[in-house]
C-alpha cells in the first residue's frame, strides 16, 4: 500500500509537472516538490485530508474590515491625529463587546506594511504594519474568531526589498518579477486598469520593462521562477503559524503570464491553486482557500475546479445583480442567474457578499445584464454621489469597471431618484444575501450603515476611498447608540437577522436552494436543510409598492405549522395571503 507521504509527494509532483511544463528549471520536479513539502509542514505532522468535507455551516458569517476601520483617539480638545491604541486591539474589542459574537469569522484586509492601494501593494509579507499592531494582536484575534487573511499573490510593492534587489541585480528578488519587451504583442492581455501595462526601469544589467497589471507601484511576480513559489509557500506557513485559517488569494486570476494569450485564468494558474490547496490541506485540513477573481461569472465558477481548487469563490455577480434588482424593482436578471448557478459540491461553497472594500464590479455581469441596464446602474451611482472606475478594453476603449459608492448610499432610492425607503431597501438586500446558498461576508461599513466618505476621496483622489471610512471609536459608539439614527437601526437590524439565520439548518451554505417564480414585485427562493427536516421560503418585496404574497403560490404543506422567522409570527392555518410592505422580507419556516 502506498503511504500518505508517498501519495502527497506524487500529487505535488503532478501539480508541478503541469505548472512548469516547457519551463527549464534549475532543479528536478521531485527536488522542488520535496522542498515545498518541507516548507509547508515545518515542524507540523503530515495530515491525511478527507475530500468533499464541508468546513462551514449556518453559524459562519465573515466580517470584512481593515485593521484600522475603527480607531481609538484621545477625546480631549487637544487630541492628536494618531490613535492612542493599536487599531487591531480596537477592532478586536468592538467585535467581542458590541457584535454579541454574531460574527464568528473576521477577514482583516492586508495588515502588512504597504506603499499604496490601501494595503495591496505589500512591502513585507512577514510583518504586521506597526501602525495597526503586531503579531500578538493577530494571534489574539485568531483565538476568538476564525481569521481570514489576504495572500496578495500576483504582485508586491515597488518599494519592497525584493524589488529593490531586482533594481540592483541582487538576490533574493533579482529574478522574481515578470518582464516583457516593448516589441511583444500584448494586445490580448486583459486589464482591470487604464494605466500602461509595462513600466520601464533601469538596472545594472540594462533597461527592463516590468509587468504591472494593476499599477506601477504593484509589480507582478514571475511564477515561472520556482523560487517565487517557494517564497509564497513560506509566507503561507508563517500565516498558518500565526492563526490564519482562511486564505483569500487576491487577484489570483492574473498569476501566470504567457505571451500571445490573454494572461488571465491560464491553466497554470488553476494548477497553482490546486497545488496550494494540496500543500495546505496536508498540514491544516480545516483551512479554507477563497479565490478573489473579479471576472465574468462562468470564468469565476471555474475556480471550483472539480472540488479540487478553491474551497470557496467570491460570488462576484451578486452585488451588481442585487443592486440592479432593488433599484429597478425587476428580479428577472437575478432569477435567471440563480437558476443557472450550479449547486456547490460538498467541500465547496459560494462566498456571498454585496459590499466590500472595493467597488461593485461590473465585469461579472457581462452577459447577465443588458448594456442599457448597466448604463442605468452607472448613472444612478453617480446621481447618489458615487464614482465609476474604468478599465482599458482590448480594443483600447475605456469601459466602466466598477461602481464606487457606500452601499447605504447606493440604496437611497431607485433609478427614479431618492425616496423614503432607503433603510428598508438596504435591509432587504442583506436579508436576501443572508438567506442565499453560501457563506455570507459582511463588510463592516454595511454593518454600521456608513455613508460615502467624500473627505477620504478628496484627500486620496482614489475612487475606492469613498467606501473606506475610518470610524473614530467614540463617534461610532455614539452613532450606533443613538436610538433614532440609521446607524443604530442598521447595526441592530443586521445583528437580529444574523441571530435568526444562525439557528436555521436550512441556511447551511450547502443546503438545497430553488428559485421561486412569483408575480409582480416579489422575489423568492426555497431553502431546504441537508437532512430535509426544515424548509424556509424566503420571499422579498423588491419594489417601492405594497405587494400581496399568495401562500398557495409557495405550495406550503398544509399539515404543518408555518412561522415567519423575521417577524417572529405564526402563520394562521386559514391565512391565504401575506401583505408585504415595500422592501419587506419574510422567511417562512416549518420549524421555529
């Protein structure tokens, strides 16, 4: 019988053969595989993972925040601008004391030293940004919640030691970065930005043109060099040792570059994700890998592989589709999309979110919304005080790439303009997201009802800054404590929804889901628990007019008692309809 260690080595070798086919390596594939295994195991035992195992349940809700989303200042008249407490400690305390532990996982956005892009131009992967705290703060957070961290794998800062070494022909770093020639045909390369792809730099060995997918301060790695791969496996080991249990592979779709291709979603990239998964799960089988691939829907789905790549993928089509649904009062597009989405296999799950530190991406809805519908999203975003970021298409034109706006402001009205239902619309969006198949991810500024931060935008001139507010702790506590403020209503309303969600086995991320066909301004779907004991009919009024739900349309089993979990009400046996106010949500369950 072949041992676990022999099978492990064989699998790693197989991944490497596919990744480096046609690449001349300075060592054998077997030697490279052995080195990677030694790095990832460290002093830890080899584990034999169980395939198709769900590492999550209905209890899991991931809060998304920057390490300094909440900062503690001296409240005196002469307070200085710098925090008087490490922001990671402030964030940790807020979650423990104010969130009633409704959120059992925390994604701390890049907490490393950086030079730009709010952390995504990493200068040193092994350090915690001293303005946030230190590794002890990270470890303490990991004791209370499942910790999710970014592996910024496609690029690093042009001010990193590695790139400084590249500029001086020194190791390590001399050969870590992707270069190209100005004469290369790069016309097929898919870009998420409008800046030039190549940046010309001078080194002792001559002028070089480095590949910069995102910005000239974010220099792309060359994974054709196995030393780069070894560095990242070392980084993963370091994060595991400090308590990280969920890895977000940032911008991973761009990892492998090959001339005369579009340089996105290449086979070597998919195989690299499989390799990372194989290495991690043989040392920490409970760890979850989430791929961040802001690309058209079908391309995004490919990162599940055959349940052997990402455990979870960002459900990037959901934010723009849900925004379109609630601004237009039309659920046609979101229903068609839901019916086309395959159920996630056991051992995989969708990662649902409707707001994040980035904008609302528009590439994922290519083919899902009509150009006129996208244009309406763009114009309404601008009307509600947001911004629109552009990208350069293959034909050289600039097209909208993402909407930059706080979700609370995006929901302040419809395509017809602002109205009085902004709060209700915002809560409806979250009630939909919390009930969908998958793991919910909740952006901290949605939890707090934060609005557009025009000061941060003006100071940085970066569109995404509009949705990256930093709360002063005392002001935040006052806002959520003010009974009549929208911050108070949002904060407590979302926590109440989460408290209900976590008790429902039908909301397990892998529980059955079917789309309902309802009339008028109603949208709904049916969830059934894995053991088939609980059914929940999730129905939403997505319009600004009252709607009538005919219970016969749901085919409720009339021998059972039914309950509205949101309103905490029993549905009477003789009741034939439910009247839904604008943007009202109901979760009808056979188990209370």
